[in-house]
C-alpha cells in the first residue's frame, strides 16, 4: 500500500509531466482546457499540484495533448 507521501510525490510527478507535455506542445493552459473540455482553473490546479485529476480528466488532458496516458505515467516515474 502506498503511503500518503508516496501518493503526493506521484501526483506531483504526474502534474509536472502534464505541464511539460503542454509546454512541449506549445499550447496555453486556456487552450488545453478548451480542447479537453475542462475549466482552465482545473488545468491550473492540476499543474500546480493543488488537485489531482480524476481518471476522466487525466484521459481528456492526454487526448487533448495527443499523448498516450502511459507516456505521462512513464515520464512521471522518471522524476
């Protein structure tokens, strides 16, 4: 079972990986939010580590970024 500290670290790594993917794609938080069908505040909170995305939101963000969810998770594991 994962400890709270480990969960926090994984969540932050996913947030960093999503932000890096967005920046690499050259799109703004607002553009990503619109493309994913979520509020820009949702993207900001996820990237800032305030909130973790639900599975649905995570998959929507990955689809909007045209990146496989496995790539985000693999990148997060490297951090």
